């Protein structure tokens, strides 16, 4: 129990590399009744630590014992992609969909793998299927938006990005990233809207004096100058440099 607790403590502190050794000891010492959870902990921590090859090994061992573990199969596919074994990852995701066609994460994983393979048409289909199965999740829309944007389909990509923002309205990183894409396309009014949504959230989260907030206020000021709204921009620049 000591090694299991130490393993979890290191991981909860954001130090998965230090968690690996106690997790391995927990696996070696665990009674059969606790083995499943211990193996899951170890596999997940190996993935978080960037040790994807050993994560693959642990997930394969886990699935050999309990093949119906959907999350472990998804994580195996994800780990395989991290090692560059895209075809193997695609196979794992397809097997998962075959056993449960309504598991949205498996479609999401397959979509990402197909994109890495260069099959944009099938990738888009899987992203849309994942969104259909889990309509409250922002991730299919955000990932599809990125795929469409990177393939030069800018207008539909922004539609997907906006859907992701609506589903996760506190995600300021996404708001700012999409606003910057709008700026790159000189769609300043849309960028303005997103910055005006993000800044109050950031101010509440970090405080008005935090550099993160000041940077975004200055960006909003710049956008307003591009729209020739100079009277609105001037106080924002003053606020940003205080």
C-alpha cells in the first residue's frame, strides 16, 4: 500500500517520472485483487512521463488480462501514436470501435490517427462521429477545427473552433488562440469579441496586475487600432503598461 500511495502522490504533484519506480514496486508487490488498478496506474503514469514504449507494454499486458477495458484500449492506441506506430494505433482504435461503436473517445483517437496518416476525409468523418456521440465535448470540434485550418479550409475551421469555445466557455487559452487566428486573417471584429470574453475571465483568475492579463489587454488595444477605434484603444494601452 505504501508504494501505491507514494506512486499516486508523486503523480498528483505533477511529477510522473518520480512516480514510476514506486508504481513498479507496487505492481511487483500487489496482491492479485489489486493488480488491475496498480497496472492501470503504472501504464497511465508511464504515458504522462513520456515513456510511451513502456506504456504500450503495460497497456498490452493489461488488455491481455482484461480485454474489455475500453479506456485502456484507447490509451494503448494513443500511446502507439506517440511512438510513431500509426498503423498499429489505427488498428487498435478500429478494434475498439468494433466492440463498442458508441464510444466517442475511440472515434476521436481514430480521427487523430487518420489525420496523421494523411487521410483527411476519413479523419473528418470520425471527428464528426465523435461530436455526434458526445455533443457536450469540445474536443472533437477543437481538433476538427485544427485539422481543417491546417489543410487550408479556414471558414469551416472557424465554425468548429467557435463550437468548441461555446462548449468550454472558460477555456481562455482556446479563446485567445482562435482570436489570434482571426487576427491573422484580418477578421478583427471576431478577434475583438473573443478577447473581450477572455479578459474578464483571466482578470478574475489571476488578478488585474498579472502580466498574462496585461498582455491580452494590449492585444485587444492593438485589435481596436486595426478597426480604427482609437478612443477605445488608448485607455487599454495605458492600463496594460501600469
